[in-house]
């Protein structure tokens, strides 16, 4: 399988097209414009998140540490 390289950092993450402009901020990995809180609470763009998810595996999930209230 051929993997296509990510676009230049000047190109925003596709997640920015579906969220309000007030929720767009830099990826904490590459500084590409992305959804500030990302999918599942991660501030990484899809290209920076892919290798991280590979290392974590499919069982890792976000758990809120805030008390309900």
C-alpha cells in the first residue's frame, strides 16, 4: 500500500472545515491549523494523531477527570 505524504503545514486539517472558526487553533505537533480540541479531546491534526494512535492501540479511550456537576 502506498502512503501519501501529508500536505504542507500551511494547509489546514480537514477537521477545520466542519467546526466554528473560534475552535480552530494550531496542532500541538506541527502547528497546522486544526480543530482546537480534536477528535476525542486531542489537540493533534489527523496526520500527527495517526502514529500516536498506532503506538497506543485501539483500546485507549479518553476518560474525563472532571467531576459531574
